[in-house]
C-alpha cells in the first residue's frame, strides 16, 4: 500500500475486472474470508447498515466496513438499475473503494462485480472446507451464472471434485457453463441433470445459486452427510432451499443479524441457527460432528467480505504491478 508522506502526491490504483481476477486467486480469497468472518463473529468489525440512495431509474447501495484486527477498510458501491439492459448495460454495477485506515486516504478503486462473485464464492468455499465431508467428490449445482461458476471454483479449491450434476432453467446457459468447466485445470465430469432429483440424490455437496423464489429441489432427496451452500435467495420472501432440507440440517450462516432480516430460507421455516461461520472459525462452536449429518451454509453477504477481499486483491496487484496508478495530486 502507498504510505503517505508530507508533500508527496496521493496515488490510487485502479483495478479492472481482469486485474481483480488476476490478483485474487481463490486460495487468497478464501484466506481473506477466514479473516473477515472470524473478525465479524468476534465483534472486531465496524460495518454500519448499508445506506440506500434512490433515484428515478434505480437505487444505489453503499456498504462500508472496517476490520479492526487486520486493519482493512473499504466501501462497496452497488447500483441496481432495471432498465439498463435496454441501453446495453448490466442491471447491477459495483465498485469497491479501499481506504487507508490510518489516514482515510483512498488507496484503490476495484471493479466490483468480479470482486463480489469471487468473495461470495470464496465464502461458500470456506464453509464447504469447514462443513463438507473430507471425501466429498460429487456436486449438485443449481444455476449457471457467475455465482454458480465462482462457487464451483471455490469448492474445487478445497475438495477433490470429480463429478458435477448441473441444472439450470436455461439449457443454453447450462451447456455454456459445462463447456467452460471442461477446459478448467483438473476439470470434473459434468452431466446436465434432467431433474432436480438427479442433481441431488447422489451429491455430496449441493450448491444453489439461482434467482428462484421457490425451493429448487426436494429436501427429502438429500442423502445423509450432504453439505448445502445457498447463496441465491436474498429477501425474506425468497426460499431457494426449502423447509424440508433446512429443517434436516445443521444451519450455519454468514451473519445471524443479516440472515434473520433477509434470508427467506431461514425466516420462512423459522429454522434454528447453529452458528455463524466465524464462530466455527474461532472455535466457539463445532462444525460437522458426524459423517451422517446434513449441513447448510446460508449466505446473504456482508460488507466485511468486500473490505477483506479488496485489500487482499490490492496487496497482490501491487506485488504484480497490475492496474493503473493515478496521481490524485
């Protein structure tokens, strides 16, 4: 990071999506998530409620966070504009500003959509590392978008995955993702599942990364010992993972406060929460306790994840001399 010296110009590093991806391999992102969730559950983060700025055509959200132990600070800005596709633009656009906690000076501006996908994937990967069986090799993957891709990459960083059963509402999207996975290093075999049951019944890990408001599979089809990661639903009305699955599982969340306010998967069945992921990291609560236990990690995302991942990406970008450095004067 750039130290400030009196009389010297303030510099900021601009990182594109390509720079973020190059600077943030999944192993580093997962390590950042361990720091973020551990400090979150230890009360060592300062993350005010997100501010909401409405305009005529959309809404912009501001999500600041400061991690006290690791001294990482940043603000994510996310805009959601539903009419953007008519202009050839994405509905969601994000950027993350990294700040120096000593001086408040801006250090970097990162493209935020790629960072968000990586950090959410890394959170799921960390949860799988702590909760999935060590011998897990088979995945049922619901969804074929950026988050499904990131979740699978993160899982492959912590488990030796040999088989993926992929299912999506869009056959075209599923085929595209399957073709992409086929050329990854150590690529698993990919089968396009013909039904949710086929995707789930033999899976050691089930990942749901969809926009569905209703359960995408029958919880009765889960075999004992399955781990579930749910990242798609994000409102109290959305229930991507149904009560039949959730009530069979040991439930672990990224944030109790956030999930009890936003996660329909938890709210609708009034599911008991065993622990925050950080409580398991910090040794306050146990993770998986038997090979037969079903576990469920629910994530709605917290600002501490963005601050930690952005700081990790910046450190690596500086080492690799990625991005563009701008003199702010």
